[in-house]
C-alpha cells in the first residue's frame, strides 16, 4: 500500500483544540480518519519547526490521500502538506525506465546578426552562463542592458563580437 508523508501546521484555533483534546486525542482522530479511507496510521510525531505534526500514513491510492488532506484542511484548524513516498525498489524501477527527452539548446555555430545575437553574461562560478536576447522589446533592465552594451561597427551598423562593460550596472558582457 502506498505511503504518504503528511506534514500539518495548526491554526490558532487548532492549537486551542489541541490543548483541549490533548495530543493523544488528536493522534486517535488521525488514525480513525485514515482507517475510514481504508488505510492506517503508521507513525505520528509532534515536531518543532515549520510543521507541528509529521505523520506517515498508508493509504490505498492518491485519491484517498487527497481526500485525507482535504478533509483535514477543510476544518480550518490545520493546513497540510502531503508527499507521496517511494520505496527503494520503486525508485530503482523509475530510474530503469527510458524516456525520450530532448533539451532545448541554443545553436552553437550561427553567424551573429541582429535577429539571432545573444548577450552572454558571465554568471557565478559553478553555474551556467545566462543568455539574454538582444532583440527584446522595450522593458526592464535586460533590454536596456543589451541596448546600452552591444558594440556596433560604426561604418556598416553591424553587431560585433567582443567584450564591453554595461554603463548601467557595470557588468562585463561578452558578445558572439
């Protein structure tokens, strides 16, 4: 049976109800709700941090898990976050499946023209370089950045490859 991690945070009224019912009463209510959907409560813990309660529930399917979370949240006493858990074997099966995936990449060797020029701004170490299109519409700093920094051949008005510095933000940009 699939397992689900349910993290819950009480509202102010939910905390008042917790003080009244005590922690054991709330655990019994969660176990009863899981059993009514054909599942069972495997683990239930109170926690310090972003969530007040962390529980692991066995439920027959995703529809039952959704009903469980929506039913709890509908009371207005608690907000839930539900995460489907996978076993090691299920993860190995997922890794073994072949998928057809093609990345969207920029062509590597095209001549630099007004319509396909790209501004290449060096990013922080260990990250990919950002590419900003030079032919953007009027707008934020990116389009002004491109317009302010692209070098041109003064005789023919063509874009040139090279490096220049943005007058607006000081970023050194390379052009292809």
